[in-house]
C-alpha cells in the first residue's frame, strides 16, 4: 500500500470520528430535548476536535447526557444551549438552561445526587474543573479540561 493511501485513510478516519462526535452530541440533544418542548442551540468549535482524544470525547458525551437528563427531570426549562469550544489551553463545555435552578450548596453539605457525583468523577478523571452557577433564572454548567496530547485521536 502506498504511503499517500495510508495517510488518506488515517485522515479520513479522523474526519469520520469528528463527524460522529458532532452527530452524537446533536443526537443526545435531539433525543433528550424534543423540539416541541425545547428551544435548543448546539455549537461545537471545530478546534475542539483537534485538541481532545476519544476518551475525553466519551467523557464529554456522558457529561452532556447527564446534564440533559437533569434538565429534563428537574429544571422545567424551555431553552437549552450546549457550547463546546477552545479557550486558552482548555476545552470548555458550557451547558445552560433557563429553568428554575437549584441549590448548589447541597454538594457542600454532602447531599449530592448521583448524577452530579458522576459529573464530578468524570471531570476529575480528565483533570478538569467544574463550575455550576444556578439561580431562579436557570443553571449554567461550565466544564474546563486541559488539552490532552497523549491520547489517541481516533
């Protein structure tokens, strides 16, 4: 096999992986947030795809899934946005809703629910940072993870 052919296949598999990741995010949003109940905005910066590997992508998909599950179960929101972008030396996932919010102090008092605990564990595995801002006008979840250069990008 020629070297140019193997390079073409390698880059083609990366493109397919990137398209699949974008499709999976959109599919999660569409299945969890039906159009007749939610207005949604999903935006993914292409630069993200060059900065994270498959393991981080899986973690991010699970974080998005858990956040959307919590929004549907508890928030009573009508608008949800999911933004994934690069800022400085980090990949940032921002999920925001216009729901009723919740008390973020319950984590400090040890009354954290299983879903939020799962978020914290996943983010810690990626050496990341989680910030939750919530009040009566909605909730914003901000996940920052450093670029991981040692993972496979397939």
